[in-house]
């Protein structure tokens, strides 16, 4: 019997760069600054709440849109931080992490042939989901050194078939926090062309140096056309729990849940009430985490620069970006594949997050480093990098 070929929508996806680099780290014993997850747990109160929920019997299917307590807590979080008023019964949905929220939003809103404007470098699930939906990607490049969004390029990317802008701020992988001028440009384009905005805000609480995240849904004319996505994973250091959410007008949330019901339908039944409890208890943990991450960012950026790497200091997220061209490397991918043997460290080549990495100002020579690790891990990575010869 002939083994059937994979469907075209997955045939070209292959192994993710994260799987390749993590396997390389495991094989070589390298310090892994590749994948963006912390190596410490979230707050003890959150962990105890999950254990209590398991032992208390919250182990069967949760409602498809999420348990009521969590939907109410998410609505309260949006009101407390941003003044956004939501109906938790129709304008909030719980998802299996923000990744499923992205999948549900794109599959629920994009028809074949619809164009989606996306900032590049982009999180790798964005192009995959646009392809799965049969959409057409229209990238707008954020360029070093400041990774600002160019309003003219954004406007030029929009055409008669454009349906949606897929936004990400604070931005992974560059660490850019879009400012008032950039957000106003997005809002202007979206309202003038009657576009939906789907905005991934998972790093909303992890911004540094006084930079403040402003949801685009708070801008005039945007609440009715914006679907906001986030999760507990990053801000509360429980990335493996995969508890995310979507908020926005009922018709956009319904489009997302229309797709979600055929993906996971529901998940994390005992984790949902735990996240509800921690959201309701306040914001102490994200504030402490933000301060700790800023210190680790500073240590890593200083170490990367001491190792001879041109390094851009991020305004938020888990990641710092370097340019390896000055060290003679033809590409970040070549550099990252050689790095474990050279220095005993793993990072991620940013070039895989571009449509055309060789275009002017794009990311062929850029590399992403995660600093969301214990201080001793960051210090060991810096020690190895500064002791190594990183030249091509």
C-alpha cells in the first residue's frame, strides 16, 4: 500500500526552527537561549489553586468558551488595566493558549484569497495559519536598529482584497513596543479601509524602561473592529498551561469560537479557575517578573555586546536581537548552527521569520536570544559567549 502524501497545507512546514535548535542544545549540552519559556514556575498561589481544582473535581470538560469565573476575571482585567468594558458572556472566550487564539481568529475570519497584513519578523504560527486558511500574506517589515513601523509601508501593503491586519505588540522577536504614532497609523489604515485588526498582546505586562503597552482597541473607532488576544503563560510564567483568551465585539469572538470548536473545543479545565483566581488577586507577580526580566535583559545585552555582537536593546518581551554580519557571517542560520560547538550556547536565527530575509533592511543576519531564564543561566551563557571566538 502506498503511504499517502501529506496534505499540501502541511507538506512544506517541516520541523520548526525551535525544535531543530532545542535538539541541537540537547545533543551538545549547550545553554538554550532559543525557545522563549522561563525555567522557573509561576507564583505558588497559582500552582496551589490548580492543585486544589484538580483535587476538587474540576477535571471534566469546561464550557467551550471557558469557565464563567475565568471569563469574568478576563473582563475585569481588561477593565482594570485599560478601561475596556466587556460582556464576559459574549465578548470573551478562553483558548488553548494564544496560539490557538491566533488559529481560531485567522480560520474564523479569513477566506481563501483574503489578504492579511502582518508585521515581519513574525511569530511562526502567523504564516502557517494564514496558509491554512488559504489567505495571502502581505508583510510589513520592521527594520533595525529601532524596528519602527513605517506608516507608508503599512498603507502600501493594503489592497482591495485585504481583510485583516494581524498585529503583535509588544513584538516578538524584536521587542518593539508600538508607540502612539505607530498605533494611530494602524488605526487610521484599519478604519479608512474597513479592516479587522487581530492583535497578539501576550507580552502586555512585560515592558521595560517605562515603555507602556497600549491596546489598539482603546483607540477611537477601534473597539468595534479589534479582536485582542493574550494569555496567562508569559506574564505568570506558566507557558505549559496553555490558557489564553480572546476579547472583543461579540461577532468577532463568535467567528473565533466557530473555528475553535473544531480545534480543541475546550482544555485546561482545572487550570482555568486557577488562572481566574490569580487574575482577580492583582498584578504583583507580573510587576516583579517585569523587574527581574529587565535586569536579565541588561545582563544579556551587555554580554552580547562584550562578545562583539551588534545588539539591539528590546523595549519588552523575552528577547534581544543581534546582528552577526559584522562578525563575517553570511546568515544568522549559519551562525546559530555553528554556535553550540563554538560557544556552547543556542539561539534562534530570525531570518526564518521573514518572507524575504535578503530584502533591504530585512533579517538575514539577525539572531534572537531569550533572557527569560534564571540569572545563573544567563550568566553562564554570557561567560561562554565572551570566552568564544564568534567570528565566521
